[in-house]
């Protein structure tokens, strides 16, 4: 009963906009504000990246991933080169990735911490796969798909962080998966100023069936989750997952050309997800 009260309190806080964010996300949020400013200059972005070593390293690593060097570009060895190659939208996504990851960074409980690390590996792979699937298969804007992939489990990260202070909070998935999780995810995305089309695609993932052929942002995320080589530590909607798996498997069997493209996308995504994990 106490656990249900705790969870109801978290949902109520989210609905009021009273979200508990780690203080360590401030640098990433500041960078996002800078990048969103229409009068922003490259020098401002470079200075802010250099002041945040983790973000700077991740930007350079991503700029050197296979996807961003597919045209034979030279190895990026500076933040300035990374900024020029990635562009502001991908840098905004990197800042968002740092915000999401920080929700689990201060977890003290060893088991929850392992779950947070596993969830980040899963998220990075889904995001990278979303980018290349959008580019090669569903023809969604790849930068948007990358951002959506990074954000799609933000509610799970937030709940793992809160569970560190409320033991047993997430022991019974039926008590928090579904409508409650959707409310929390929506409010976090609102707080982080996630565009509404991206937020809608994310909250519609649960229970969704992938379209055949896959198209749009939601299908892009569903296919990326299907192909992801890393298992999510959070409970999944198994009935719908099985139907998605069967539908996609049948589609790929009937369209070997698409399967071949996805194989190539998977190889590119490996490089990109490794950069996100830096």
C-alpha cells in the first residue's frame, strides 16, 4: 500500500511539473538553450562544449563514427571540427543524451545502477539504429530519429533514479507500466522541450504494431527496438512484441533487399552507438 502511495505521489508531482532533476544536468541544459537560440554562434557552442569534457569527448567520437565519415572525411581531432561536421541538431541530441543518462548517474543501489547502465546501452543502440533506419528505410529525418531514440526511455531512466530513494518502487511492473509511465514520460519530455511530434511517437510505442512496410517515426523506433542487440532491463509488452517480431520477420523474408539494407544499417549503427556510449 505504501509503495502505491509513493508511486501515486511521483505521478502527481509529474503532472504538476514538479520533477526531480539531478543538478549535474545543468551544463547540458545550458548547451541546449544555446543551441536553440537563433542568434547562437559556433564560438559560443565550442566554448560550452570545451567547458564540459564528457560532452566534448562524445561530440568528437560521434563525428568520427562511420555514419558521419561515410564520405571519406578526415578524422576529427578537435571540438571545432566535430561541431562543423555534426551540426547543431545532432549536438542538441548529444546534450539530451547527457541529460537522460544523468538520471541514473547518482543511483547508489547496485542493482538499480546496473539496470540504468544496461538501459543506457540499449538506448544508445536503439538511437543509432533509428538514425540509419530513418535514412535508409523509412525516410524520416535521421536527426529527428536519433533524438527520438535517445529520448524514448526517458521515463524509465527517471523512475530508476526515483526508485533509488524508494526501495521496491518498480518491483511490480503492472503498477507502473501503462498510463502512469506515459504521464511521467510526457511531463519529462515537456520539461525538456521535446517537440510534440517526437513526444507523440514515443508515447504511442507501447502496444503499437509496426506498419508493413514500416514508415514514419514510430515505426522507425519499433524497427530499431526489434533489431537492437542489447536487451532492455525494463519489462516489455510481450504480446505486442511477439506480434511485431512476427510481422517484421515475415516482411523481411519477403523483401530480401530491405533485409540487406538493414544489415548494412546495423553495421553503421554499431559505430555510432559506440560513440554515444563514450
